[in-house]
C-alpha cells in the first residue's frame, strides 16, 4: 500500500479487558489486510487477515474489522492476557507487486 | 516454534568479514523474503524471491547479496558491512504472492557489526 499507519504507538490494557488496536491505510485499491504480532525476541507471527469483500472476520479471541469508507482497520482482542503483550503490525500488500509494507506498530502492554 | 528456520540466531562480525545468513522452510512455499528490522521499527523489505528467481530488490547496497539455491533455502551473503547495518534480519516465506497469502516469518538473526 501507499501508506499504512497506526493511530497509537502504545496501548496499556488491564488484564481481562478487551483491547482495540487501530490502523489506517491510504490506498483505496488495497483489498487484502493482515495483522501480525511480534513478541520480544521473535519474528512477526500471522494473526488474522481480511479481504475487502468482508467487513468483519473472527478468529480465536481476535476480531478484525474493516471500514472501507474511512480506510480504517482494527484488531480487537477479547479478554486480554499477559501472553498478548507484543507489538502489533497491520500490513497492506500492494496489489501491483509483491511488496508488503508494515505500519509503524502498536505496543500492547498488559496491566496486572 | 516457527516453521521458518534461521541460522545463526546471533552473529557478530567485523567490517572486513564475510558471513552468510541462512533460512530454510519446508512448507512448499514458492516465495521467500528478506527483511531488515531496526529496534522499535517495523520490518523493511530487502529482497523477494519468487520461484527461486529474484523478483524484488529494494535498492539494497551490494554488500548484501541474496541467494536462493533451491525452493526451500534462502541465503544472505554479507561483506564489508557497516555498523549501521546492525539489525535483526528476518526471513519469511509465503505460499503464493504476498498479495494473496500471509508471510510466515522466522525468528531472525540478530546481527551486530563492530
């Protein structure tokens, strides 16, 4: 995509609460979006993806919402656990080539 | 554990050294990638191999030389690096184009250039 960004660099959430991580994109031609989780000392791990013909997709404790009107993507994590502590990246593959550009990332910090 | 294996996990090298990073996947994926990640930054694309052929070089300096010996292996040869090249180097693979399928990453090689 031309630009993939995140609204908040750091998010602190109480353990057990729900987390919402937001992402904006600028390329109106984008039609595939991916969320990755990167724990300390590890590579990014695929969490969930969504195509533009969907508004919502659910996984295990995670939900991705896509609002094409405002070019906004969000990742919702239910009942946040200490193991959810990580940096979360949204990614927006460019349909013109084989490049994936990552957003800046949001660090999720879990409060006890 | 990741299905993409990178070796070594850590590497310290001098500016005159020659070293290689290795990556291996046995998922039958046809695309493989090298990314560079600096601290507190997102991964930055360096190279893409598709069906063992180099398809994308993101204007990476020639001191980095990728190689794809076969569909399961990806190497990154390093020569005459600079201290600013110190970073986490990530390998990834995907079943098809990154436009249609997610990347699977290894845990990276932490490179320090002294």
